[in-house]
C-alpha cells in the first residue's frame, strides 16, 4: 500500500521537497500506524525542510513535528483502530517521518488521545506552537504571578507568540505584544493584546543592567538581545518563559534581575516534555483554556507547503498554518 508525503531530498548539498508516493511501513511492536488528517507548520519544520544542521538525522525525509489523525493499526494495549489521536514533538519530524505524510508509524508512548471538545483540526491549529505557548503560560501561572502589571510577549504574530497572547488574555492577564509587523495591530488586538509595541522601538534604547520594572512576566519566542531586554524589565519574582531563538541564540544579561528582583528565567522544551504534561495541557486547551484560533489559521495542502516554508523562514508568517491531507 502507498501513501502521499512531502519528501525532502538532498542533491549535492541542495535540499528540495516534493510530493511523492511512499510505501506504508509494517507495524512494529509498541507502535501505531496513524492516518494523518492534519499536521501543522512550525519553525522547526521549515528548518527540517531546508536541511538546517542539527534538525534531521538523514535524508530523504518527511518533516512535520505535529500529527492529528486516526489510528489504523495498533500493537499497543492503550490504543485501538479508530481512536482519534494527537502526537507532537519527541523525534517526530526529526528522526521519524512526520505529519507532512498521510501515514505515520510512531511509538505509542508519544501519542495522546484527542480530548473531548477538541477536533483534530483545532488540535492542529495549536500543534507544537500551542503546546509550547501553553507550557510557557503554565510556568507563569505556576510562578504565582499577580495580574497587577502586564505580561510581555515577543514574536507576537508568530505561531507560539500569537497563541501565548490569546491564552494570556483569555486567562485575564493584560498582554503587551512586541512585533516586527506593526501593520498587524488589528489582528493582535483581536487576539487580546492591549498594547502593541514595535520591535524596533522596543530595542531602540540601549540594554540596561536593570531597567524599570514594567512587566510582571514574559513569554519570549525570539531570544538574543530581545530576551536580555525583556529580563531587565521584569518586576519582583516574575517569570520569563524562554522558548525560541528566531532573533538569535546568544544574549548578555546582568545578574541584577535575578539577585535584586528574584526573576526566574524558565526554559521550555515542549518537544521532550513528559507525555503526562502534554496530556494535561491538551486537556486545558480543550476546556478552561479553550480559544478560537480559526481567524489566525490558514489551511494548505502538501502541494502548497513550499511557499509557507519560505514565509516562516523570512519571519513573515502570521498566526498558524494547518496542513490538511486528503480531499
Ligand atoms: N522550545 C520549544 O519547545 C519550542 C517549540 C516551538 C517553537 N520553538 C521556537 O520558538 C520560535 C518561534 O516559533 P514559531 O513556530 O512561533 O515561529 P514563527 O511562527 O515564525 O514566529 C516567530 C515570530 O518571531 C518574530 N521574528 C521573526 N524573525 C525575527 C527576528 N529576526 N527578530 C525578532 N523577531 C523575529 C516574528 O513575529 P513578529 O513579526 O510579530 O515580531 C515571527 O512571526 C522559534 O525559534 C522556534 O524554534 C521552540
């Protein structure tokens, strides 16, 4: 039996993706064969599709860190054919063929059942971006942050950033959004941001060892000097959830935010988060943290992925891109 997939191949150091027919693998012990209905595009998928170092072990390869679909064969006691499931992260789309193919063959311990109240499509409007944003927000909540000062979010029109803005707003926080796309004010306001800060304005003043304490906490998807600046502006006992590096990997900070204000810099690696945490977060996203992402989600098929990959690498994506398989 064959299935369609967006396969990335390497030719003399050049990487290119195209839609190919592949053989459905035989079911191995402890694994599931899943018919993928939806996947989604994340920054890591764009890196995988363009051969960036350190993401995919070997090519040809099918990217896609996110999967939502139906179990068609199971060798696990926890799942039966017909179960609707979600899988994100771990080695999916890095060492195991991912959701840009119509079939995946995954270890059952990476898979969660779709919670009631969430459709497969809505799960992929979130995808890894949503689980990451949820984990960032969870860290702020667990830090016992009060609502008296706003929470700052960087990369606010991107996948993780836009969902973080929506979740924080839904949960009653005042949200200030930093963006390089000031034209998207309306979109950010509709997601719940009360103030939009242009990235260039935010970065225009030089970094201080300790700046005015203007924010209770922050979600940073950008890294680099942006992260350093955010840390310097957090008030006492605030939490900075750090998850991304689109703006740079290295940053220089002083110790003062940490030793004079007790600020916590809290890293998020949602791919490798324990499956029980992922289950807990999916349940929150399906219930108390339910948000409508339809207006910030674009749907494409696997023939249309190339353009979207280019856009995300250029920092030009707005919101989320869901990949729909089949008709
Ligand atoms: N640690 C984890 O578990 C985890 C999980 C998922 C993603 N990530 C990381 O989180 C980051 C965001 O992922 P994503 O999927 O949300 O990507 P995305 O949709 O491309 O969003 C990134 C956003 O960052 C801003 N941006 C882009 N280039 C920038 C630059 N050079 N300087 C400053 N800001 C820039 C843009 O928003 P504005 O124009 O609004 O500023 C862009 O939309 C990536 O680094 C990704 O690898 C980490």
